[in-house]
C-alpha cells in the first residue's frame, strides 16, 4: 500500500529532523509557528541498478510526480534529475546519483560491498525514502570514501533520507528577499554555506538559493561511533520567466555549491 503523499512527506520530515535538530529552530525563525511551503527536498544515491535514481523515483511517480530537468556535475561525478507534481504546494524532488564507475577501484569496492548488503526488495518498502542505511560500514571505509568523494561518504553514512528540505521564500509572509532570510538565519546562530558566495544564482537565472551548513550528528559505524555532518536546510527564491510562469527547474552551477553544505570544516 502506498502512503498518501502528505503522510509520506511528514514521515520524511520527521526522519530528517531526527538527525537535523537545528531545522526545528530555523523553521521557527522563518515561519513563526506557521506552516512553511517546501520548494523541494533532495536525495542522494549511487547509479547502480539496485538503487539508481529510477528506484527512488518510482514511489513518487506512483503518487503523480513527473520527471522534468536533468543535470550533470562533471567534477563531482554526479548526474541528477528533478521531479514535479501537478499540485504546486507539493515539494519538487531533486535526486542525484554518483557515477560509481568513475571512482577509484578502492572506492568502487566499498560501494559495491555496501549495496550488496541491501535486500533486493528494500527500495519497494513503504518507508524506503526515510529508511537510512541498509548496510554496515567501518569508520576507515567511510574515511576512504571521504578522501575521494564527500558525496559518497555522506551517502554511505546516512543512506536514504532527505538530505535537505528547502523553504520557499516566495511563500513566506513578510519576508521578500534571500538576503533577509540569510540575515535571520545567521542572526539565529546558524552557519551558512559560503562556497561560491552565500547567495547562489540570481534573478537572471530565475533562481536564488542559500543553505545552512549541515548539523553534526553521531553515526554508528561498524567499529565505532563518530560525529559527522548530517543534513542541512536550504532557502530558495524563484523568479518568473519571460512567459510569466515561475521557473521550476534547478541551476547546475548553483547546485554544485549547495552539495558542499555537507562538507566538514
Ligand atoms: C543536492 C544539491 C543540489 C539544489 O537545490 O540545487 C540542490 C544535494 O546536496 O544532495 O539541492
Ligand atoms: Ni536543494
């Protein structure tokens, strides 16, 4: 049985909060207790048959989502797609995947080893999009991934859960511009991702984005527990295109920097 779409996102949100407690406070700072509209949520995966983008997208397609834009990240060795629902109050979903064959043989071996531990049916479970990891990984293996791909290391440690939620600035009451949002969040004591500047994008590309740096949260590795970056909160303001419709896609150059919100200091 598939969950109703609102119930699905509530479960994804609760699971995200469980490792991202700062999101509760940021949500309060911007929403003053009101509900916020999410522009999008994001997922990370590996481009392997068992867990590729299509596997994560399947439950979304079943709920009426459709595939829209495609994005390539050459340096980070990633490919991504985004999905939209006809109901504009439902979040878009941005799903990226690591091009595993482009990694070193050491890294590929660790990735294959963890994905092999997954039950073949795991992606079909009702809770897959908030199920976390389906494998054991040692801290040393995590560090091996981290040296080559922060993305691979994050995914191996955290698995299948929303990597971030994104407040739609367009829908905020009494807050108009992204600089205002950034000031509120910074004054609230949170660190913003400054890679490429705090504001990514511009009205010219029809999308402005900023994000917090991920919380730090314990992960239980097979041999020890360690505190590492978990998930972050993003803010997005969208602009109308020449035809008058609001731009609903993503901007690869900006996304490239948003990925770095889970970097370690
Ligand atoms: C996704 C980064 C890209 C955006 O809004 O451009 C992104 C990630 O960090 O997994 O979310
Ligand atoms: Ni995002």
